[in-house]
C-alpha cells in the first residue's frame, strides 16, 4: 500500500511538472500539456481504485445481489 502510494504520488507530482514545463517548449506544447494531464488523471484513478475500501468498487450491483468480481 505504501509503495503504491509513493508510486502514484510520483506520477501525480510528475504530471504537474510536465504540465509546467510545457509552457516553455517551442514545439508540441499542447501534447506535452495533455500528457501531464493524463498522468494526473491516471494517478488519481489508480489511487482511488487501490484505496483501503476501493472507492470505485461496489459491494453490490444494481439488482442488490453480490457483484461478480
């Protein structure tokens, strides 16, 4: 759990760094900015999924029965 947190924190902060350096590049500013944004989104999505109770996991599906996972 701690190692995954450290890994995803590096992805999160690295995404901010990539977004920051995109403004200083002469070419491909938009692509680098979008890459940084994707790094942030991926790190947040995986961290929510890997949480203690799994914020994106459901214990029951829509019909009330147990989820097939």
